[in-house]
């Protein structure tokens, strides 16, 4: 294939170089388009065809259902690595040696104390505040308690910010849940692993000794790995674009959390469970809800189905489906919601509407079922997604800053009124 793309506009022809990625993905480099054409721009709502950056972090092939972090397949990572190893690889590019991992973990633990005044902010939220709103605010508030900005040219500064947020974020996650439940805001223990600590902080009761459940630790570890990065999705693009104005890491992450909250993105895991509950309450008639999902006059969508990039299957959903079965079996949970989920999945996989549009179950279709079995409240599901996605956001922010990317500032095609003279209020 030629490495030039030709564009004909009227009698003028323009040439643009093609860029080829390491997995042979080809993009037309239109950096010079406006200059060359005298101001012509492109339009692509939802950025369905637009690459915003070149990135070496995550490779995703939606047609073949491939997801790899730093070249390692999601299947292998979910089976053989732990979340902290994956976080290190995503952020710094290579899997850590034993020494690097031990140091990383120890540095994270050293930075995990959150300023006690944060508790005053938590106290000010009403009990019924959505945990995602609280988490986003608390992450932003961390900036106020850690005001010195990151010198991105200093490896040490960058490393310190990374371990700081990886240490403090799980505390905020746990406190967000505990505040809602009226439980004291606690800390983990330096003797525990990262994921073990998350669970301890979330579930420890003030009047009984906390006992770790290995099934839950493994299930959460896997879930967090599966969520750890997903290239330029809505929240990650948000983190990169906010950071591109040289806003700090914590402020950029706070914006990413808000983007993740929406039901078309990370909020889908909560929406899936609420949908399955509603179907159960309504007598379990999955066919009725399939019909609603297909009815163009009905805004209802089958939550947990479809994906912007996976048009074959979501490899994360495959792993999670197996994990959900294992966890429910090992915990001895017999959840009727799972039967409804399986019924819906079977019907959708055999339904022309879904097959034609290549709508398959996504990662969120099953994650909520596991979270529920673990005793995590539905409103916390998206918070758990944020905890998993944290290393991905950090890695993408770091890559963007180290790559000296320009400020993100899309163009538009203006479709409003042409110039008109100002009308005095008495003449309107
Ligand atoms: N139920 C029913 N119809 C659907 C669904 C669904 N879940 N998803 C897409 N469609 C239809 C849509 O109506 C459209 O039909 P038509 O061509 O007749 O107009 C067609 O499929 C294409 O949909 P689209 O909205 O143009 O696709 P998109 O790539 O813009 O949206 C999506 C992707 C994930 C937002 C969408 O599939 C959706 O809303 N799914 C439900 C929400 C969900 O599960 N989100 C979690 C995504 S995975 C976690 C993450 O990474 O954030």
C-alpha cells in the first residue's frame, strides 16, 4: 500500500502521510489539513474515526476481540499477574522485577495516609450522595492537600505522584462506601497486599476481627486487572485532554471519574444490575425487555450490551463470565439475577437485531453480578471500576505529558446565526 493519502477538493489535490502502528493499524495524518486547504476541517461526532494520539500502552482490536496491555494479553495477565504488577507495567512500560514491585508496593503503602481534614469534606456530603460524585470531589480535593505541582521532567517527582495517588485512592474509595453505611473511616494494614487492603478497608467491622476471604481477593484482583486500561475511551480521553492544559494529575483524574460515571460508560455496571433487578421484579419476562430494547420508540437499551469498539466479542466479558460462575459457586451464592442474565444473553446472541448490529455482552454485563456476590452495594460498582481504571488513567496522563502533547482543542463547524445587529430589549 502507498504511504500517502490523496484528498481531492474541487480541482485541488492534497497529500497526507499515512502512519502505521506496530499492529499495522493505519491512520491518515491530517496535521497539515487546515493549513494546506486554507481552513477546511474534518467532522467526526463521537470521534468514531478519529485518533487523538499515538500510544504505546494498550492495544485493542475490536473486530478480533483482542486486548493487550504493553503487549501482554489480558487473558494471560488476568491468570498470572496481580493488579499491582499490571499497574506498574501500564504506567512504566515493563513488568516489574521482584525488587521493583516490592519497592513500588512499599512506597504506595508509605503514601497511603490521607489528610484527616478530608474527613470533614466527607462529613459535609449528604448520606444519599452518589459515591461517584463523592469520589470525584475527594480526588479533586486531594489537589488542595497536595498543592505542589508535578514536575513532569523529573522522574522522581512523577514517581512520587504515582505512588501517592495509588496509595490514597483506595482509602477514598473505602471511605466513600463506609460513610454511606455509617461505619468509622479506617485504614488498612501495611502487612497486607494492595487488593487485600482494599477489601479490609471496605468491609472491616468495628466490633469483629477482620478475616480475609481469598476467593474475594482473587475475584477483585481479576476484576481490577480487566478494568485497568482500555485505550482512548471516554474517561481516558477526558483525563488526557484535561491534563493537556497542564492541569495536575489529581484534577485530571477527578474529571476522568466524572466521565466514567455516565451509564453509557462505567455507570453501565450499576445500570445492568438495576435492569436485571427490574426484570426480576416484573416477573422475569426477558422477552418483554428484549422487545423494548429493539423498539426504536422506546429509549430502553439492554445495558451491558454493545460496545463502541468490540464488534465481535468483549474479551473481558469472556473472562468475567467464567470468574462470575467460579465466585458464585465458591461463595455458595445462588443468585436468580444470574439466571435472568444468562437468559437475556442467550436471547440476544440469537436475535437478529443484536446479531446484525454486532451487540455482544460487554465487561459490565457480568462484573456487577460478582460485585453483588462480594457484598458491594450497587451504587459502588462504578467506583470499583474507577479503582481498576486508575493505573490506566495515570499511564495515559503520564504518556501524554512526557510526549509533550499539545493542548487538546477540537474544531467545530458553526451552524448558528450569521451576524445580526443587537436588538434593544424593548424591541425583542
Ligand atoms: N441495546 C439496544 N440497542 C443497542 C444497544 C443496546 N445496548 N447498543 C447499541 N444499540 C443499537 C443502537 O440503537 C443502534 O441501532 P441503529 O443502528 O438501528 O440506530 C446501533 O445498535 C448502534 O449503536 P450506537 O449507539 O450507534 O453505538 P455506539 O458505538 O455509539 O455505542 C454503546 C456503544 C456502548 C454506548 C452502546 O452499545 C450502549 O449504549 N450500550 C449500553 C450501555 C453499556 O453497556 N455501556 C458499557 C460499555 S462497556 C464499559 C466501558 O468500557 O465503558
